[in-house]
C-alpha cells in the first residue's frame, strides 16, 4: 500500500475531528426580543470580580466603575482570549478616517483606514509580532496607546479626561487630531456577557460627539478639521473562540443637532445579558435603545435595514427605524484555518427616525457598518 496515502487519510480525519469537535460550529444566536436595558449608573466598585468575571451586566452613561483587568493575564489561556482595541474615527462630508491599535493576545494590529468621497477606500494595515513593544491605554480616558515601526506610527495620548491627541502616520499619510469633549458629554459604557458565568464578556466605552480639530494629509491631499465630530470605540473583552459582530456607527450634524448612533449585534448570552449597547446620542444626551436588528435588504444589496425589535418607546428604552445606504466597501479576509477573520467595512449614510416617550428625531448622518466574523 502507499504509506503516504494512509498518512494523508489519517491527517484528513484528524482535521475533521478537530473542526467538528474542538472548533465547533459558528455562533448564530441573535437576540430578537426586547431586553430590559438595565442602567448601572448608580453602581460603584469594580467592573470585574477577582476571578476576572463581570461583576454586573448592563450599561452606563459615564465610565464610573473601576476597570481592574489584573486577573485577565494570570494564565496563558486567559491572556490569549483577552482582546483589546482603541479605535478612533471621524465621518465628515469629504473623508472618513479610522485609526486603531488592537491587541488580540497572540498578535497585534495597527491600521489606518481612509475613505475619501469619490475614491476607493484604502487601508494601511500592519500585523505586529507579539514580541514587538506596544502600549495600550489604561482606560478610555487615561494612559497612552503607542506603536512605532519603520512602516507605521500610532500614538493616542490622554492629556486629561476631556482632551486627547490622536496621531498616526506612514510613508504617505499623516493624521494629527485633537479630540475634546465636555465633562457633561454622555456616552455608552457596556458590560455584556458572552456566556452564562460572565467569564467571557465585552466591556466597552463608546464616546461620540467629540469636537475634533487638526489635519490629515493623504497622498498629498490635505484636509483641515475645525470643529468636526469624532468618536472613540474603546474595548476590552474576553472572547469566545467564535467571535464577530455587526456594528453600525454614525455621526453628524442634522437639523441643528449633533446626532450619533451606535448599533451593535454581538454574540451575547441572551439569558444573562441585561442590556445591549444600542443607543443614539443627541448633543450631550445619550438615549438608550431597545435591541436593534440589522439586515441586508432583500431588494437592494447596497441597503441595510435596521430597527428596534419593539416599535413603541418605553420608559427604559426608545426605538429607532431606518436604513443604511452603502456608498463604498472594503473587504479583508484572513484564513489560517484555526485562525480566521472576515471583515466587511461598508461606508455610507444612515437615515431614519428615533422615537422617545417625549419626542421624535429624524436623522441623516454618515458612518460605517461593519460585518465581522472570526475564529480567534
Ligand atoms: C498582567 O497585566 C498587568 C497590567 O494589567 C501587569 O502589571 C502584569 O505584569 C501582567 N502580568 C503578567 C503575568 O503578564
Ligand atoms: C468638501 O469638498 C468640496 C469639494 O472639494 C468642498 O467644496 C467642500 O468645502 C468640502 N467640505 C468640507 C466640509 O470641507
Ligand atoms: C519610530 O521608528 C522609526 C524607525 O524604526 C524611527 O526612526 C523613529 O525615530 C521612531 N519614532 C519614535 C517617535 O519613536
């Protein structure tokens, strides 16, 4: 007999067993019924227990709970499941800019994504080896995030709680921004469990309606920003092996208001999670939304429809309905079998209406809608 044939057959069987039993099927559970939307604003103390599990689940308007990640790297396994990123974005009329540094445990990644109106989106993306030094901020309002190499430089500095600088450059791009917010600016802090004992979770702070000043130079094209709007997506989490999300993020001036929306579908545990991070922010006020579902339209593949599962507002949450029109798209695929990442980033316009118990708000703002799935 051909020994190599036998060998190949054993290898194939081995791979199938790992695929079916260890890697398992992807997470497909989506939440399609209302969640109470539990507000944690009056809680004090730590985000995590001593064992590194979430202490509470719910949401806050300000990051008032103490972030205590010390136990998350106490074992090698834990430190591989711990994922962190600091992501800054602005969605202006003529340019969308995203700059980020991410640390997913066994690899790190710095990137700059640029979408200039009328051009194809560009991404400068650098995979960073685990032994290369990087720094991640201590909280969303404190510390420094830093990476530098011959190909990309990223530096986010918190001067104080209400002022940051966001600097990034490579050989043909330079971004230098100042992000300011007022002490009254509400935001959304989210404590969302992925599993029932809350040892896997998503802890995020999303801040919208920063005032942004600065400039960018993209392949020689210059942009000056004077009082534009910016956002921060600051995330620390312990993820299941199968991760992913659909994330809608939009922001702009509309009818005299600074309007921002944050819509997210994550693989949360439907029996344990007491909130989602779906919300809108109008000027300095955060308005909590019920569970939002987002679906690609059956009629037009460049349209996504989104709405809260409930169509009438309640005391604990408001409702939204609208659509996102895709203007440009960026795709990234990485497949190393056990490690995979599929990312589709759509750039475009969110349009629709929010209903609260008191008032209705219409909106039309620019932003991104991201679809990501990963084995990581
Ligand atoms: C774990 O992280 C903390 C900072 O959060 C650091 O001080 C400590 O040295 C790390 N421990 C290990 C074992 O890497
Ligand atoms: C966007 O670009 C157009 C055309 O170049 C220009 O007229 C307009 O002033 C720009 N808008 C902003 C806000 O910079
Ligand atoms: C960044 O790295 C480059 C090349 O490795 C080096 O020339 C430069 O001085 C570094 N800059 C900073 C601020 O560390």
